[in-house]
C-alpha cells in the first residue's frame, strides 16, 4: 500500500491511508488480533458476520427486484 505526500500535505496523506486501510479491512483485522480470541468466540463472531452479510445481500436483492 503506497500513499504519496504532495506539497507537505501530511494530514491529507494520512486521511487517504486510513481510508485505504479501512476499505481493505486492515484496521478491523488489527483490532481483532490485538488479543487472543477463544475458538468459541471466534465461531460466534464469524456466524454473526455471515448473518450480517446474508441480510445485506437479501436487502440488495429485494431493492434490485423493485426496479
């Protein structure tokens, strides 16, 4: 991941870097890996994420069918 700083605009470059990291899910991954996650908690988290993805996909499908 490369972010170029133009005309000493460091704040703007940091903002771009943070946006790219968020888009790729790196910040979420770093936060998650900060502490050990028990296998049972990991399983529950994955199930919750899958449910959230299914719900979003269903919402997208329904809105697409209305058009």
